[in-house]
């Protein structure tokens, strides 16, 4: 349980820059921003609310609720005194639940439109505090954290950019990073190849499936310290996601 003091931050590996290479990370980040901030804002706002959605949307909503609960189960029930980064906060569901446990939450998303929705939805009277910010979750000025939560916000990056991103976050985090990836299932691999063959400007950015063993190797190559643990998979209709945790 956090002791209420300032988080202790381990020093990054001195022999290699852990930051993602600007080319791959920045290009993907910009596509994600364009999609969620301009193309899919209203769809995402509806999906993450109580409004009626399609049957497919219902399966995605249930899957996301289940995954969020699985991730939150890795953190203490009492987060008073803990500083937590909600990396890719979307419309703010994770941030609200963290604040309900008493955490001091910095909720960051690349989409200003989604951040605006999250701010408007945040309930009053929470024991913790939430500060929302539009921008890059890897920005150096965000400071240190006790925990990082990244639900479905890293699923569009190749394993090398993902490993470097985890290394960057890990160098600023005391207890660990709980995050999700798209698992390498036959269905998701088929969808990935189809998306590469038939790109479309208004389509969601393509998820890149990952196998934990290959990601652990990429972390080693990136000299990103830590141990990777599998936390389980959620499959609900079109929502398929694997929870992982990187600890020091």
C-alpha cells in the first residue's frame, strides 16, 4: 500500500535511450489522435455511456467493463497517497474508479475531444483527485507515479515501440504498469492482415497483436528493466484483449 510519500523512481537504463523512436511512435500516435478526435468521437462517447448500442457494441462494452475490473483488481483498494497515471484515459471510466479509491490521478489522452467528455462526466465528491490532460502519455514533464494503467491505449504499436514506451513509463513508476495488448489469436491475426491489405482513411487504426514471449524479448532488447506477467484474457464478442503487468 502506498505510504503517502513521493514515489521512488528507479533510474532509466544508462546505456540506451528508452524513448520510442519518433518516426513509428509519432506516426501511429497521430493516426490514433485523428481517429478518436475527429472520426469516432461520437461513437466512442456513446459506447462508453449507458446509451443503447448495437449487439456488437454491447459485447464490446461488456468486454471493456470486464477488462477494467480485471486491471483494477491488481491495485490496492485503498489508493490514498498514491499517484496514478491513466495512460490513454479515453472518456474517463478508469480515472473515476481510481479516484473513488482515493488516488491522485493524472488522466492523459491524445484526443482533446475525449478528454473533454471525460471531464464533463467525472462525478463530484470523489475521495481522490483527477487532473485531465490532452497530450502524449510519454511526455517527460508528467512526473513520477506509483502505478500506471494503460487500458487499450498501447494496442496500435509494434513490439519495439511498445517495449520502448513501457521502458519509458517504467523508469518513472514505482510499483508497476498494468496494460493491455491485442493477443495473437487466429481471428485477430486474420483481421490484422485484412486491415493491412485494405486500408481506409476513416477506419480505426489497426491493432497489432502481440505474444507475451515476443514482447518480453523486445523489452530485453530495449534494455527496459522489469518482469512481464500475464493477467488473463477477456473475450466478449468483438472485444478480445490480454491484460499484462510489468513490474520492476
